[in-house]
């Protein structure tokens, strides 16, 4: 690195406020690149310090034109003081003859402009050609002249391109306002060389500025193209795919993800092929594309671009071209905050914002550097419960990978129909590394026969550890992947059977769920749903908003880059640990049966997972929720996601029993369980025993001589450790209801209860308050407690211990 050259470069920019440094990482084969960071500095010392820190790790660029604070977009540019020209050799690496031709062209441009305006340029050797920087008096940029000035600068460069590009040297149109340029003096990662100043000129001249501002940009003459016998307007083409429109119009938001205009044009051609256009039609569309390179280059470039696009489409290389099936409506402005996104989602789908927010939280964990395991979140609900609607908001985002027909064996394939050297191309695991896997329908996975279910979950258990997967078969022997293979998984399914929970509990549960909240819709709600805008249009608007929000989020928090400081969560982490312990107990696998010989309930020791995995999963979701709220520390509001996922990631019958337990302030008698769950005395006592064995409740008794038998009344009470969780969730989260029911259940007051008052108090309660709107509410009149109700001989030993 040449420090003096870096200092000169900073001074040459002439910025009065902030300067952006952008770090670009190249892949190992140098074929692809991605932004690794944006750094903003205000002084030369800061500029040099940051360059020293990251030089040699990334290719380093700086914003040419001055922007607003932290600005990177066209709309952020506030002034233009430098005109940049890039003269490159077509052949790479360039030969000595090519470099001589590039320098000849460069010197001719300098000479011609100097003769006409009296202004000389700074000349920089880039390694594969030359660059020019002309200093002009400041052009202030406002919303009223932004587009016009950009078009005039680009027209100036187009004129240079037409006059000086040839078969050895090409000039790029680098006149876009948010242009970034290589920082002179820094190291080029690919070749290890540094660019260098050949001649420096910091003098300004208004004649070149006046000339540029006098230019009238050329306008496109293309208004329509022939497709078969139909005349189709550009507007109709754009309506088919928002990405085609944004790329065609050279919109910064769409173009910024590409390293060069040639990459952007190739992506556009891929989209056009996907929309069904033929070669001639595509060439005619591209002739007026505002990206500009198509018009500047020769026929060989166009043919090669089209040929590569065909190869990409035919081989379905999804990592090289974005899916073009998921159209979206671009929001009127960038969606940078969660409040902006909330407004758009609620306007279109008011009942599914919470689920959308939860999925966003899961996606945001992709920015965490130390990600232990693969975060998963699967939405659970009845058919047509809007699960897939939520997931569809995430379709087409750059980091998502969608699989409609998913099987765990696809992670590492051993298909006998595929040749060994071709298997890597079909393996799912490397495709989703550091990405977001979306599976809209997981019900087939969970509905598999028991033996296949066990096989599926055994494989998922290993994959979701995030350390790869290795498999052996008689067909292809040993193959697989080891190392860091983390990904995020969001999906949807209908409610799971008890047998599925049992298998997951025995093998090791890596999956976490979120129950879709009850909508409690009436006829008027359904009428409103089908009035106004079409469903597809609403989805497109939400998808565009989610895509914009995630693009900005992932630009701010690059993949696996953020180191989270857990010390800042010291007060909230204990709450997450409580929920994790609660969940671990309630996901325990347990077999309970009635002994034929003794008539007592017997059970095997429960298989209960240790809490660390659940702690990690719930903590990650809380972190994700903080990140989408632009925070790197937790607040109480982040616990709402934790609560909802906790109470959704356990067997359904246990959730329902917890609702009942919470409604009665953590205490229930056998009679209440029978009445409210419409079950037998035996089932009620069995359920009480299960929750006792899982460590959720204590079994207690009250000595009541109501029936004359002298036997006690037995009841269960939630253990003190979990009481607060149940009470808090009952109040703040409703255990999953989006709209509250009108009638609320009333609990019996067990505090300071006297045996002789037990029945009287219960009678008073049921006479005074409305009944619950559950399927089997309490009767209005209290019935006497039968001998059978009080006969707990099978549990005498348990109760005597109490």
C-alpha cells in the first residue's frame, strides 16, 4: 500500500463532510464479489487509519461524489465536483501493446479537453488501463435537478465512448451519481498490485462544468417491440417483472448488488429469457436499456452475454441468477425501519404482522457471527390459515432459497440416477450455506411413516447442528460436507400429531414453531378480505417491502459478521433461560400406562433435553428481534417472540392444558379438568400425573369431608419456578389469540382456603359470573362431588408424599 498516494486521493476528492469507504470481498476464483462493509469518515486521519486496518483484506473503493451522512444511494448525493473516466483494456490481463493503446487514448482525451476548456486531468494507472479525474466547480444536487445532472454527465461520457472505444480499449459509462471508484494506492486483491498516480491536477475549471450542463441527453426511441403478431409496450413488459423494469431503468437499488454493468445486463437478459422473449426481441429491448454498456460495446459482447444467459437458465444455476418467478411491487421509498414495514403489512394483511415479525427475526440471525446451530422457525396452523402468505413475503430475496418439495436426503444426495461427479450439483446443503431456506409445506415430512420419520429427524438433527452432514451408501460410498454449514430455516405445516412430538423428543428436538394466532373472524371480516385490491397485488406490495427491508438490514449487518455482546443482556437472559427450561420439560418424551396387576399408573423415566439448545434457539430469536429494531442489545419487548415460540414448540394437548391451568391461576382440581376438557376421570388423573412427572406442577390435597368418605380433594398447582411465566404469558400474550374472546374464565380462589368453605366458594363463583365460551364450560349449578371423583386410591402414595 502507498500511504502518500492514499492521502493524495483523499485530498483530490475534495469532500467537506463524510467520505464513504466501501470494502468489496472477492470469491476465491475472483469471479464473484460482495460488499463486506460501509465505513464513513470525516477527516484524512480517519480515512488513513481505516484504510490501514482493512487494506489487503478487501478491494477498497470510495464514493466519488459527496452524499448526506451515511448516504450510499442516488438520492443521498448532494454535490458533484469531480468527473471520472475509466479507460480499460478489453483483454485481461492486458498485454504491453494493449496498455500502450490505452495510454494513447487517455492522453488524447486529456489533450482534446485541455484544448477546448483549458482544464487538465489527474491521470491514474489502474493496472489494466487508466483513469481520469477532472476537477470542476461544485454542482449542487437537489431533488429538482438530480436526474437531469446525472443524465448530462452520462451523456458526456457516452460521447467519449463513441469516439474513443475500439477493439482493444473500452470506456465505461461511470456517470451515475453514487459512483464508487478504486482508492488509488490500495492493494488490488486479485493481482496484489496498487494503482498509482501518473499526473496530478487539482485545479478547477468552470468551462467543462458549463459544457456538461449544456448537454441534452439522448432519449430512447423504443416505445414498443414486436412479439409474434402482438405489439407489446415496455410498460406491459415491466408489469410482468419488477426486476426487469428496475434493471432496464438502471435504478441504483437494483444495480448496486452487481459489481459491474456487464453483470447487471447479464442478469437482465436472464430475466427476459425467463419471461419467454426470443433473441431478436431481447436484442431490441437491450438496445435502449439505460444500463448503457450494451450500446457501447461490439456485437461480440452482446452475443457472449446472451450465450452465457442461456447457459445459466438451462443449468438452473440459481446462485448465478436470481429467481424471476416472484414478482413484487417496489415501495415508493426504501423500507429501512420496522415501523415502515409494519404499516405496509398491516394495511394489506392486518392479522399476520406478528408472524411476519417473527420470521424477520429468524432471518436477521444470519448476521450473527457466532451462530450456534441453525435457527429454525416453522409456522403452524390449519389449512388456509395464511401460513404460506407470510412466507411468500420472503420469496425472491437474494439470500433466500425456496424448496416446495423438500426431503432431508436432499442435503447430501446418494441418488443412483446421478453420476458421482454430478452429485455436488444437486446437493442442497452447499446451496443453502449462509442463506435462508424456505419450505412452504412441511406436512409431508411430518406425515411420513414412523420408520421414515425417525430416519428424517435423525438426519435433520445432524444438519441443524450446522456442522455439515456425511452419509454412506452402497451406490456412492462415503460423501458429504464438514465444517461451518449454518443456514436459517423458515417453513410452514399443519398441527403435528402426538407421535411426531414423541419421535422428536427421543431423537433430540432441533425444530421450533410458532402457532398462527386465532383470527376470530366474522362474516364482515371475510367480506372486507375479498373487497378492494386483489390478493396477488397485496402480496406483491408486502413482498417488495420485505425485500427492501431485508436488503437494507443485510447491508448493515453483513452475513455472519456481527459479534454480539452478551454482557449487555445480563438482566434479560435469565428470563430466556426460564422459558427454555420450561419448554425443555414440556417437550419431554414420556410413556405412562396403568398396571393391570396393581391398577396404578406406571411410567418410564422421561427423556427431557438439557436446556442449552432451547436457550440458544430462543436467545437467537430475541437477538434477531433486536436487530430488526436496529439494536444490538435486548429489551423487554424482545421477549414476546420468545414467549410465543416457547408455547408453540410443544405438543398441542400440553399447550391446551397450560391454557386451562393459566386461566385458573395455576391450580386445577380433577373435577375442573373433566368438565373443561370433556374427559373422563381417568384421563384427567393421567394428565395430572404427566405434568407432575415432567416437573411442571405439584400434586396437593385439601382435607374435605363433603361426601362423608373422609377422603381428601386433590388438585395440582404449578411449581413456583414457572408460575410467573404462566401468569405473564396469560396476560400479555393471550397464549396465541390475536383477538380476545369476549367472555373470560374465572378462577377459584385457593389462597387461604378453608376445607368447609371449598364447595360454598365454588358455588358462589359459578353463580355470579358468566360461563366460559369453551367447548364444555362449567355448569351453572355445582354438582355434588361423587365418590368416584374423590377416589384417588391409585395416587395415594404420591399424595401422601405431598
